[in-house]
């Protein structure tokens, strides 16, 4: 899932929940504005509103907000209840404890937990019975919902430092870089999202009133990762996107344009978990991926556009970002 669209693989995941119950999925897809024929195209994408509409329809059709992936139904209204429980917490750590305890009370087959130690915290999802593995879509759904809710609660994006998955790399693994982290590990003992334990002390900045608006817009409101337009990181990102990487201003100039001191900006970015260099690297990665889809640019030209002095430096950076060379990534993503 990116800012505007969702891979068809996630649509296939929710469609399988419908067909597993012996129901016809085509009418549900059409009602959401999704052509059933798209399921046969592994490169197809649908809009976030269409996918959100599909999730709502299937939840109502099955009276199950977990879409039949647990032997006990998660009845309509369950997520709202969990959200309101979390809103009443003092900080993110207590909110996530309430949320994971609530999920464990609702599920018979799925264990959801918040753990922390040695400066790290992690959300863990695993089947209670190892002999009955969960569908991949079950992990994807829970992780997106919980992480999206957590970001909303504290009004900032919570960076995921690494993500482990208790299954083989799926066809939609490229989407995981957008959904989770640049560090992905598959075939692990458990499915976990790792983040800085200091985030657990962030105060909850939502209340019941804002929760009603959030829930009225769900699941669209957390399918796309939370972005606070007033945060330092979003203001810096917006500023950088106004010019090509070869013309990006230095850190001190960015602070001046944002009308704050370099020390204030550095502290704000650190609190948000978005160092200036990491933000530039992420934006370069996004621009590189977009440029490589366009066969009109050679790899040498893309490297120059991104401000790399040598193509070899771009090759090394891109391999660090994605694990692939620019040429290999271009071959896998034809325009």
C-alpha cells in the first residue's frame, strides 16, 4: 500500500476470506468499484478508498472484522471498542497493552502481544496452535491495523526498525518496504515489528471525540501510514520535494527556511525518529524507484539526477536500500 493505491495481492487476500465462506466475491468487488478481472493481474493496483470500501463490505457481510480468519467471530464494533480502550491510556505503551490484551480476549487462534527489552519493543503475532498456521493476510491485516492505530494515537509516524515474518517471502514483498520497514526478514520463528522502546512513553494525544472521526473514516484512515503535516519531518520532506536532489539545501538552510534553529530542528527530527540524512536517503530511494520505471532514463542518468557523483555510488546505495541492483530492480518492475 502506498499513498494512493493498494496491490491486488491484498485484494486477493480479502477475496479469499469471502470465497472460503462459500460466498460469491464478484458482487462484493463490483460494489467496491473493483473489477473482478483484476484478480488475474499480479501487477494491478486499486485505490485506497476502493480497498477500504471492500474491507467494510466484507466485515458487514460476515459480521466479522477479522474476516473469518479466527474460529471466533470478531463481531462488528469490536475494533471500535478496542480503539476507545486505547484512547483512555496515558501513553503508547499502556495503549498497546490494552489493545493486545483486547485482541487476545477476542481471538481463539491468534496470539497478539507487546514485548520489550534491551531498549527495543516489538509487536508479536503468532498462531496459538502451531499446527494451524495463520493465512498471510491475517498477519498483514493485524500489523497494519495495530501500527496504524498506534501512529494515530500519538500523532506521529512510529518508525519500524525491522520486521520479521513467520512465513516465506510472498509475491507482494515489495509492498512490505512501504508498509513496514527497509529491513525485512522472512521464515522467522515469529512475526514481529521492532521499534525503539522509547516510543512507548509517548503520550496519547487523542480522545473519544477524535476517535469517533477516526473510526468513521476507518479503515482508510490507517491503511495509509499516519502523517502529521505539522511535524518537523513532514515539513522537511515537503521542502525537499520542491527541488531536485542536486539542489537540496544544507541542514542549516533547511532550518532557516522552516524558521527554527538547527538545534531545534535536529531535536525535533530526533524525537520523531527521522534523522535528516535518513530522510534524504528515503526520498532518494523513492525517486530512484520512480525514475527506474521510466525506460527513458539510463541508470547513469538516474544516478546524476539523484546527486550521485559516480554511478557506482548509486549502485551501492540502491543495493543497500533494496538488496537489488538498479538494473535488476528495473527488470522486475517494467514501466
